[in-house]
């Protein structure tokens, strides 16, 4: 049985991965709030941005954490197509959950359906990412810990969507994103503690790319996307803020006195 190290760089990767999860959650929640205040094409666009933000944040969290994952006695490589597929699945399934909430008429039903769909999407992304792992040995899982990780993902997703429906202020969204980030990180490490690796030493080369060759550049690129999109969302006024600006402008407009009507002789 190979020794698994989940933090080969110390606290660096767990802290960075948690930060990515929080940023993705905060951005996704803010976009969902904007979507619920909008209609038509604007609502759709905000929901697409929310899904991409949450999916990207979760995926980046997972693979930044995986940069610190090591197994004694074997190198690690990643299957590139499967790794990319895990990102696509994350955004697609999270998108289905977000749209269920954004367009659902029965909010309770939409919340439960969206939370279940999004949670299963998060879990699918995680285990697809793990299926992309290539090493000298056999990877097995503790089924109880796997089930627990899926349950955490569903509960975390449901809580995040509930926050999107019920929390409007920026401070409350920030606090909710910290909780969501902690829940996503807990799901990830619960799933990782379920991993068992039976190392079979071999001198042969492993297929796939190393984390630094593929995952690190992609994670940096997606992380940059999150930061830039966060700046865009922060600088875009909400519908309420636009209404307040318009009201303030009306109040400050100078009142012109009506011109006197000339008297007739």
C-alpha cells in the first residue's frame, strides 16, 4: 500500500485551493443574484456566467489541491482528455442546477432539484478527475467515504443555491461563499481520504501529462478568468443600484421655473 501525501507543498495548496473555491462560489452567487433581478436575455447571460464561475472555481480548487497530491513509490500523470472532460461536466451540470433555480416557479422544488443536480455534478467532476490519474499501481476507494463525499457535495450545493435565492447583500454573499468554499474543500478531501493505492513498482513510463505540464497552466488560466470576471461583476451595477442612481439624478435635477405668460392689454 503506497503512502499518500495530500499536501506535499505544506499548507500552500490547501489554502490556495480553498481560496479558488471561495472566489468561484462568491462570483457564482453574485451572478445568480443579478440573474434573479433580470429578465429575458440578461437573466440567461447572468446564469451562464454563474455556472461557469462555480464550475471553474470547483474544478480549479480540485486540481490546485491535486498539485500537492503524491504517492510514495510512483510518479503521477494525468490523462488530458479526461481532465478536460471533468471541467466540461462541472460547468454543464452546475449550469443545469443554476438554471433550474433561475427559471423554476416552485422555489422549494427548484432548490431541491438544483441542489441535487449541482451536487452530483461536483462529485462527478471530482471522480472523473481522479479517473484521469495515471500511476504505477491500482487505485481503490472506501465506499463509505465516497458516499459521504457525495452527500457533502449535495448539501453544499443546496446551501449555496439557497443563499443565492435568499441572500442579497454583498457582505452576506461573501460570508456564504466562505462557507461554500469550506464545504467544497471538505468534499474534496473526504473523497481523497477514500483513496487507497496499491503501488506496483515499474520502470516503464506513464502516459499522460504531469501536473506542472498541464494542470498548473490550466489552473492559472482559469484562476485568472475568475479574477477578471469578479472585477467585471463588481463594477457592473445591479438593477437596484441603477434604479437608485436614476432616482438620485431625478432628485438633484434643477427645477426650472415656468416662464411668465405675457399679459394682454
